[in-house]
């Protein structure tokens, strides 16, 4: 059985992960950002940071997404993740922001990772635009 971490140890670990994630994001400052994937059932969202002709990308993965405001894609990204514990809920809330473009995503968790740049599978395959009502 794994030993349980104290609340203070967990908070220190989360703060360390958040700092590492924000350091990685700072190295991608100036990249192109875009909403990359969204899963409505699991309320997950991915933001992709990419640079022209680079095979690697940086991804912000958010879970428990509650609210989003701002553009779907933008240039010169400067994304920051913050964490706060809401007293009324006693649970952490994460905010992914890029103040330069007015982007804000409020969620239950967020992490940053690097990976291969790729195009997601088209989730709209099979939908016909012919069925969309027009004026």
C-alpha cells in the first residue's frame, strides 16, 4: 500500500508541477496557439502551441472545463496557468490565460506536455454541410 501524502505535501507537489508547466509554456512564448481538441463527454480540452516547420508542439491539457472566453486561435501566445483553492468548495480551480488576447479557460485541472505536432482526426467526418439551414 502506498503511503498517503499529507495535504501540504500534495500542495507542494502540485505547485512544483505548475511551476514546471509554466516554465515550459514560457519557452513557447510567441508560438501560434489554437484550440486543438475538445471532448464534450469528458469535458477535456487541448490547446496546441506550434511553430512554423517544427515537428514538436506544446500542449496544454485541461480537465473539468467549466468556462472559456476568447479566440479559438491566435499568434504570439503568452499562456500562463494559475491555481487557486476556492474556500467555498475546498477544491483547486485552474485558470489558463493569455491576457494579451483575452483568452481565459477555467477548469478543475491543467497540465502541460510536449509531443509530436499532428493533425487530429476529423470529428466532423460524415456530417454534411448540405443539411445546415441557410437564410
